């Protein structure tokens, strides 16, 4: 939705996705979306997933390296999707 970032943060957006599956990936050396920010976003979205009994569909994944979509991230995405 255009302009959503003016009114919502990542946790709000994740909550709007509930109860659909969501894999929240974060890289340890990413200066723009830090691990702390990713963890906070996950905690903000968790109540919506719990309310809809879909907590198991909200998954965190942390990786070494900078902001990227390197092979371990791609493999984690495919593996996560296969278990849905």
C-alpha cells in the first residue's frame, strides 16, 4: 500500500499479514534493518498471529553477513516454504 510506512512500522505490516505465513529474515551486519529491529517487529506482530492461532506461521531467521539475499538465506526460504 503506497504511503503505509508513514503510518506503520514493520511489526504493524507483519501483523496485517496474519494469519498467512511470514518468514522474517535478518542479517547480523545489516545497518538498515538490525537484529534488534527485526526482533522487535516479530514481537509486535506476534499477538495478531496468536489471536488467529497462527503463531507457528510467523518464523524468524537470522544470518551472518550484511543486507543481502545470499545462498543460505535462499536455502532457508525454500526449506521454510516446503514445511508449510
